[in-house]
C-alpha cells in the first residue's frame, strides 16, 4: 500500500518542500528511508516507531520504505517525522486519505510528543510558495509562522492531536496571521546615559544615518563598548520585510526561544575575539549562519579588534562589500545575507595608555606597531569612520546633565535617510549613502570648486586612495543630509576626510585626534 504526504526541510536559511512517499509491502518487517537523507532523518524510523506505539497507533506490518523526493539533493533535519507518521496512519486506516494540500512539519518524541523545529518561518513560507493550503506544525512554532499570510496553520502538541484533527475532531490550536507594526521595543540603553564624547556621538550618528562602518580607538574605560551598544537604539525601526528576514535567519540558526514570534528589534552581536572563521561567517557540514548573518540589518560589534585572528578578520572583507556570504559544500551552496553595520573597537596600544592623560605608554614603538599591524590595510580601508575616544574627564561626569536621548538622535537619522532616498537614483534606498555606486555618488554629491580643491589636496598630500576619497564623499553626503543641505559643501567633505585619518601612536605614545566634530 502507498500513501503520500508532504513536508519541508531547511537548506541554509531557505526551505524546500518535498514529497514523502511511504510504501508498505510484503516481507520481513523493515524500515528504510531513501532519497539522500542524513543521519538525523535516517533516525526518524526509530522516533516514528516509538511515537506510533506509545501513542496507541498501529504500525503496518511488512517492509516500510520511505522515499523523500526529489532525490537529487541531500536532506537534513528532523522536520519530516510527522509527515512519515501521518502517512503510516493513512495506510493503517487510522487517518483518512489526504483531501487537502497539507504540509506536515515536526519532530516526534518517543512518547508521541511533537517537538519544536528550527526554521519554522522559512518552512511555512516555502509551503505557501508551493501552493499548499494548510500546515501542521508544533505548537511552540505557531507564533513564528503566524506572520505568513494565506496559510491555515494547525499547531499540535502530539501525534494524537494531529490524527484527531485529520479525523474531524478539531482540538488543535490555530492562529490567525499577525502583522508586525515595525515598532522597535523600548530599549534599556539610551544615548542619554553617555557623558561627554561629543565627537564619538556625532560620528555614530553619521554612521547610523548613512550605514557607514566605524572604528573606535581609545584607552580602556573610555566608553567604547557603551557607545557601540547604544548604536541600535538610533537606527530606524524594522520594516515588516526586514523583521521576516531577521526571524528567518535566527530561527534557522536555532537562536529563537520556543514560542517566540517575529523579531522586533535590530540585532546586536558582539562575538568574543576567540571566535573561529566559521563561527563568524558561517559554516559546518550543513552550513549554518555565522555571526555576520545573525547581525543582518543590525550591528556587529568587534571589541578588541587586534585580538581577533588575522584569518578571521580577513574573512569578513568580501561580505562587507557584497552584504552576502556564499558557503559552498559538497551538498551544494548556501547563501546567507549579512547586511550589517560594523563597529569595531581597539586600544591605541597593548597597554592602552598611549595618548591618555594618566601617563606615557610603556609598550615601546615596536610593540605598538606590532599591535596595530594585526589589522590589514584593506580591512581598514573599508571602514569609513575612524573615531578617537579619549578618556572621560571628571568634569564630564560631574556635570550630571544627561546627554541627548536616543529618540531625538533617531529622529534626525530617519530624516537623513529619507533625504538620501529622495536624491538617490531610481527612487533611492532606505539603507543609507554607504551603498551609493561611483556613478550614483557623482550625481548625488557633486563638488563645487572649493570641494574639488580639497579633494585634490586629500589625494595628493594626505595620501588618500581613490576608494578612500569615494568613501569620504559618501560620508560627506550623509553629513549634508543630516544638516538638510541639498549640496555637499567643502565643510562637509572636510569633516568626512577627518574621519578617514588613522589614529597612530607616535614614538612617545601620543596620538592625534583626527576627528574634530561638527
């Protein structure tokens, strides 16, 4: 006897719907799964057997063969358990033949419990795109999948509930689709907590408005981490499409708590400097998202930047430019989005006292150069804003008055992004000026005579590369947008170029402050 159901499996952060064909023939009782399954799917035979027995359902006698079609690509995960069990119940006469186009998703426990799965949102989206009407899934994944419109979602806690629902006893939980309003939840951190650091606050506002990467350089305790953690609070709220993208990634990586729905806040990821390249950019036999993908549409904070291994840092150079990472394995290629705002932080030297008022640096010139030399020039060239963060003085702390709030800064950031979208070609983009191509930049940020002379001086006397000049022009365009100016003036470009200069300790451990603020 033959029964056919449908399920879906993850491939990276996307999902593919597959046919689950179950045949029971004569011969010795065996249970075989074919169709390029991995170990987690092959073990489904034991889980399904236990769930049927302990749930009070008969297992058809004979040789059971399960075919997962199409067989041309490898399947991984435990999402097909419920589909196989439903097909066996059809063959045993316990459940009716499938009358609707349904997809069954869920891992079975030996007791018949339906356990939560990874990637429920992506799996539900794939089911909808394939034209299915109804999806059975674990109750813990209901809130996550409920944002997919046009699907009848049936959440079950056990195999018994699923079969009861199929036989006309609707005891399973249902949920209507929910629509995200895009509002960012109230943040526990606010820029009002920051005292002093006017230059750093200004630079991070520019970074948020234009989508520019930033490097914070300063002694320990100056507030670099404090500033970075507050950057997401001044970014615009998530749109519904962005929230779905982020939720898909975090769900596929197994980072969503059971029962949680759509991600509403922009991610902030701060991996330890001991992380491997695979942990940062993604990898594994079945590629999983790394930290750069988990930071998609949010902020990736790399604290103690020189302490990261050189190969780890070099691995993010290409994703910084392309905003995506392709991981190729024997089973195929997986593409993960990684459109994030990079904020890095470092000390000016190994001891951290170079340029501070507390005393001269004791590291020595060779140690300082070895420390800063761990970061390659090409990687630094991709960072638009290099910001000096000096130690906070007692006067800054004693004033007691809070700084400007994140809400006020975010309002300016949103207006600047609206202006950027207005002057960008073809309707523009809400992502900021950092994405402008060279041709788009020439149209969006034409220079007058004073600006051209300043650009020539920056290239000929300051050694700014062509790429560096273009990046400075993008920053200048963002500064003009923040000041509600239609044209880029020489003053905007001058401030932008100041952020391109590197903070390098001299032989006495002193550093310059290249950024002078507005």
